[in-house]
C-alpha cells in the first residue's frame, strides 16, 4: 500500500513479491487446508 507513495516504486511488483512470501509459511498452508476442509484454522504464527 505504501509503495504508492514512494517515488519510483512499482506498487504492483511490490505486492507480487510480498504476497509470494506467504506461500512458504505454515500458517498459509493451514489456512487454505482449513478452508477446503470447512473448519476453523489453527494458526500458530509460523
């Protein structure tokens, strides 16, 4: 969001990079698995 206000920053590229970091996290896997299994997620902060 703040990249919009930084001179010369490409906000879309920054979003893609930061969002991509989520995929390697245990909580991301738990969240998507819980969604598919229609249950409450048990996040551990990992």
